[in-house]
C-alpha cells in the first residue's frame, strides 16, 4: 500500500517534515513556541496530519509535570518528529491533552 499524504489547508504557512517535505500542519494550528523537546526548541500544535502515532503511551516526567505521551513521526519517511499528549496528571496542564509537540529541528516551513 502506498502512503498518500492528507492535504493540509493552504490558508497560512505550511509546516512540514524537514527530512522529506511532507506537509504536517499550518501556522494557524500553532499554539505556542515556548516548549522544549529532545533536540531543543519545540512547538505546540493543536492539529497535525500525516503522522504515525506510537500505539503505547509512555509515562514521562517533564518540566511542566507528569504526562502519558505517545511519540509521533512522519508517515512518509517515518522520521520521529515529537509526541502527542495522551493524559495529564495535573489539572493545570490538561489543556495539552490531544495536542502535539513538533521539534523545531525536525520540521521546516514549506
């Protein structure tokens, strides 16, 4: 089966996988640039497309608290791009659940 990328709305600047150029989201879904990932700066998005998600979530202690997170990556080239928040153990961090972290070093503007 051949992977066919899901189209991304072209209203706004597109964000894509740095390795293969597959579209992932656009700037309208960018919620914050004030995050840190494994490779440095990271961005919080409310919606992304064309990514795989790890089936089993990991329990991780992060700077802002404890979360269950699942790694995400590019569906085209399989490059790991960041993670999605599955569960927050802190009330004030629940807004992140269902959102996505894309590491700045692994994405580019298209």
